[in-house]
C-alpha cells in the first residue's frame, strides 16, 4: 500500500505512521504534505480513496474535511470535484434509501462547510429540502403519514449534523439556521409521537414512558440539541481541527452545492384502512429502521458524558464503527477503544453494544458479531471492560422477568457463548438461590438455559466442573446421556419381536437394500402382523440409531431411506407420531432432537404444520414457560419456511434479470440474421447469397441458441414462480395454524389468570404465590460496578428470595411474550395474510390479550377504524 493511502487511513490514530503522536494538527499537516506531492499524478485515485475513507471512517470526518480544505488552497479543481462527487453520492443514497450513507455524507458536507470548501447556504438548502419532504409526508391532507419513519429519519439527519457544524452555521448564516430550527419545531408539533410498543427490550418500558410523558427518540435528540444551543454550541466530544488552520482556510474558494431532491413520497393506499395503512407503515419502518433503542442498563452516574449531546455523539461513533467494521472484528475493537472523546465511556460502550445485540425486531448483524466484538474489547481493555460486561449481565439478570422473550433468548445464547471463550468462568454462587424459586421463575429458567447451551458448546463434565462453586446448580444441568434406543436390549416378548425386526432392518441397511425393498418388507412382515404403530417405531428408532453416530450418518440415512419414512408418514397425524419418536429417541439431547426434526423438514419428510401440531400437543404446552425446547423447534420450522420463500424470491429476481438479458440477446441475434438475409440477391430466378455462407450459418445458429436459452430461462422462471406460489400458500397455512393453536391454548388459561383489563396485562396471582423461607437469605456480593445493594430487587418488584407469580400467570406471560416475538420477527411475511388471519383467527371472539400480543408485534393499533 502506498504511503499516502496509509496516512489517510491512519490519520488521527496513535500509530507508527505518525510517529506515535496523537496531535491532530501534526497528522493533518503530514497527510496534506504527502497528498500535495501525489496530487498531480494520482488525483483520481486520491479523490476516490478520500471519499471512501470519509464514508467508512466517519469518526474521522473532521480530519478529512480539514485536509480537503487545505488541498483546496492549492487545487481548486480537486476540491470542487470532492463537492460534486459527494453531492452525486448523496443524491444516489437518497433515492436508494441508503440510510447510513445519507447520514454520513451529510456530516461530511457539514465539515466541508466548516473548512470553507462549501458555502453555508448550500447546507441550509439541503436541510430545507429534507425538512420540506418530511413536513409534506406527515401532513394528513397532502401527505402519507404512514411513511413518518422516513420523515423522522430526514429530521434526525439534519439534527445529527449540528454538533459538527452548528457553531459555524450560527456564526455565518444565523437567520437561515434559525429558520430551519423553527421548521423542525413545527414538524415536531404535527408528527405523531413514535410509540415503541412491542419493540422495547423491557416489557413495560414503553407503557411507563407513555404514562410519564417521556420523549421518543426524535424528541429526545431535539432536546439534546437545544441544550447544546443553550451552552453556546461548545462541546469537547467532536474534534474541531479546522480551527487550528482557520487563518489559512479562509483564503480558499467556497463552492455551491447543486440541487438535491428527495424521492417522491409513496402514494397513500387507495382504500384507507387499518390494514392498508399498517402495511405501508411496516414497509416504511423496514426501509428506515430505528438505529438505536437505548437500554439504560447502568445508573446515570456511570455514563460520564459532560452534557446531554455527548451521549448521542459517542453512540454515533460506536454505531458507525460497528457498522463499517462488521467484517474486521479486531479493527472494530481497536477503533471503539480509541474514539476522539476526552472522557471515559466504557459503560456507554457496553450499553450501546448490548442495545444492538438486543435490538428489535432484528440486530443489524448476526449476534455472533457482537459476541466477538465484546470478547475482543475484554482483551483490549482487560482492566476495565470485563467488569463492565459482568455488571451489565447482573443488571439484565435482575430484570430478566421483564425482558422481552426474543431478547431473553438472544441474551442466553450470547452469555453461554461468551463464557465459552473464558473457560466458562462465572461466580455461579451468586445465582445459586434460583434453585429455591419455582421451576417457572424467569431467573431459574435463564440459568437452566445458559447451562444447557454451555453443554452444547462443550461437554457435560466440563460444565459441571465450572459450577463447583455452586454445586447445587447441577440440578439444572440437562440430562447426561446419549440416545434412548427402545430396542437396545430385549425386554418382554413384545419387545423381543420388535428388537428382532430392528436387528433385521439394521442388517438390511448395512447390506444397502433399496428403499422399495424395505417398504415391501415393512408392509408384508411388520404392518400386516403387528400393525402400523409397531412398524413406525421399529423403522424410525432403527434409522435414528444408525444415524446417531454423527451428523453425516444422519444425513446419509435420511437421503438413502427417506422414501421409507415418507411412505409410512404421508399425512399430518402420522408425521406428529414420527416427531414423537424422534423426541423419544433424543429425549436426553435437545440439540440433536432439534437438528433431526429440522433435517427431516428440510427433506420434506415432516411438514411445518405437523411440527406446529406437535409443539402444541399437551406435553409440550406444559413446558412453554419453563423450557426453550419446544420454542426452538417451532422457531426452526418458521425460519425454514421463511427461508424457502426468501430464497425463491431471490432466485426469481435473478431469473427476471436473466430473462431481460436473454430477450435482448435474442433480439440482437435476430436483427443480425435479418440484416444478413436482406442482402440476398436473385440471379436467373435463384437466390444467391450476398453474405458469406459460413457467416449466415453462424448467425442462424446464434439466433437459434439465443432463442433456446431465452425459452429455457423463461421456463425456469415459470417453474420458480409456481414454487413461490406454493411456498406462500404454505406460509399462510403455517401462520393460520400457528395462531389458531396459540389462541386455543391461551383461551382457557387466560380465563383462569388474574388480569388488569384496563392495562391489558397479566397480574401476579397472590393465591398461587410461592415464597421460600426468608429467615436466612442467601448472601450475594455487592455488585461494586453497579452499586447495587446485597438484597437487590429481582423480577420487577419481587425480592430476590421470593417469587410472587403463580404458574398459570407465568405460563400466560411467557406464551404471550413468544407470540409477540414471532409476530414481530416475521411481520413482513405475516402482513400479506392479515385479512385471512383477521377473518379466521384475530376475531372479536379471540382473547383481547392474545390480539394485543399479535398486534403489538405487528406495530398495529388494537382498535382500528
């Protein structure tokens, strides 16, 4: 890599390229000097690389803006090209809806203005363009309020530029920026308060916010900007290196920005209804998602920002680094610990990372990415960050009963994986008291699920050894042992016969007997004598036993003898029995059970509807509040169904592009052939080839092959479209079946639960209260990082050594939480089927709390017009 590239990348870092100094002014002067020498013969390369750096290292934008300002003094053409290319990129980003790029490029333009490269009035024009679009969108008469998410995003972009360029704008164009601020205030007065119902990590956070009149994310940012304005726009968390070169920069030429336009707002639905507006609102929120939902894990005293805006700025830095370094975890951690702020921010960094890990409906990246970043930060800051992470875990554990079910699952998966990278070390004695709680208490279930996930990541003996400080927790470890093969030993005459059949079948498999031969043997020798049930048990148990040696063995058995299973289990009822056999065989290994059922669904030996029916069978329903096993299997089934639809859509999109290319190729080949044929001449009444005969033959061949290729692609597209239609029908049937099952199992239990009809929540049942003897409460060390007392409150208002929630109440709360999680996660697939679901499931006869859980997951008002 050439030196100028390295200097641009490393500007602002305490690195060897700059002699280990962290003086921004020295960095800028050194980088500027090298770039000036290279500008004559590498202008285009420098321009491209500089803009890439500004977009992908946005916390260094003040430095890049100053460098461009200095280059402007010597090369006006270069600076003008920077402005033009940035404007082009911003326009492209606006029309493609690339949120991160829009926000970053607006910040870069703001810093170019600070460095005298861009006229202040041009920034105001950009602000007013976005403000006008936003105001029009939320206007009830002329706009489309369903797309408020985009309007809010535009206003957020304007406000987020002000910490970087507010002082210059106030100084140079005070009337214009005041006009923008008044416009924003007017916008805030007509927009609707953004409600987080269904999307808060903690169950009752948004309810409490509404009761206490707390601000939403945009109102909060506006308040922080106003506080910054009252403070004279003075802040230390944004570097202002251009001030060191102000005397030089004022001599540079400032350029105007060309016009910027926002994409047209989508037309409101032709028929205004709760469903049609809800669909558009969902689409808008998917295209312009919330970037952050603060968790507030730690006390305010731990967040050491000097003024309100500092928190927002550090969050922006951290989220940008997480976004742009998602493929480079070590670089990500390195930049996160070296942000250009003058105060410590470990607690804020932990809160921000956890907010992304637990962001609803989906984190921006796979959870494993945040796991790796946290591990690397613990290694980069060994004296500070591990204790902060431990404090976050303790804080979340105390509030686990109020944590959203999807967030709870993610936290379990993250925590077990995190511990696996640190020898599974944790002071388990702090949580040993959970054994005194009933089996359905959220804290007990959390510990139980973490231990099981740890066993999956290691082995049983290792995890038992890791909890030696709290040996009683061994009761929460999953069963130790492998398969539960019914015919491992002869026991009784009936079992002896089944055992003999199993041995015979095993021999046939080892002898590579065909599926058809096995089907014939089963029908003639087993079913005809002992009936279907025995035959199914023998076949499934034997196949599973053969496939139990490894995942490869399982796949081989299913691929080779899947026809046998399909023949035995052609309908839903028999497939449910099949799943029961799998569950029985792997009752001591939940992970392999889930994998086996998932694979069988992949080979279409089990339908998703059969899995739904099995999950909602009485033995599994009884586990809804105390185990993740049935939910894991249901999640896998819904996810696999969703992935089929998603994959088919991608393939169809690709084929549609291929069809267009093929049609163009066919048309060109036909045109070339016709042009050649038009040159035929007639001599003595006979046509004579005016073109080379070999060329004519070649053109005919090209035309024929192009047409064949076009027909082939069209056929593929037609076939994939038919498959998509079928997959969408399966999707609809799955959601209808799943929600009907939820409604049915909830109806009776909610009838017996204590409810607050006004708030629509399940209350604790004092009649079912279970409390342990509190004469000798188990000791727990003070969490010094969080400053929590020994007898801290857990599960909302419940003391640590008691749990005032009856089993039926907790079952209802857990199940409603999972309903909301499923609805939220698959909202995009559910919305197309809402009318059918409304008519068949979400009727007035459905329980209000069931409808509330579904509707909050879909961001849909309970009472629609």
